[in-house]
C-alpha cells in the first residue's frame, strides 16, 4: 500500500520494486492510495484492506462485508 503523495518514500521507488516483481514473474498485491501521503495505510480504508488481506491469506476465508 502506497500513498500517491508520499514525501517520505518516493512512489517511483515502489514502482521499481513492482517492476522487479513483474520481471521475476512474482505475484503481488498493491494498493495505490490516491491523494494520500505517507501513512495512508492507517486510514479507515487502509486498515480494512490490510485486515481483509490477512483474513484471506492467513485464515483462508473471504472477509465479511
């Protein structure tokens, strides 16, 4: 998860990692938070997406809506 307006970690750096993952044929999930800066994962939406990810991938079930 990365904020489009992040001033701490340049989003271009994140995209370089994405490029490397694609070149290595690795699966990954990426959430781009538009209009947000560093710490965007702590928004209500970010927290829900993170929790849903862990439920889906660690518990093996679909999260409730």
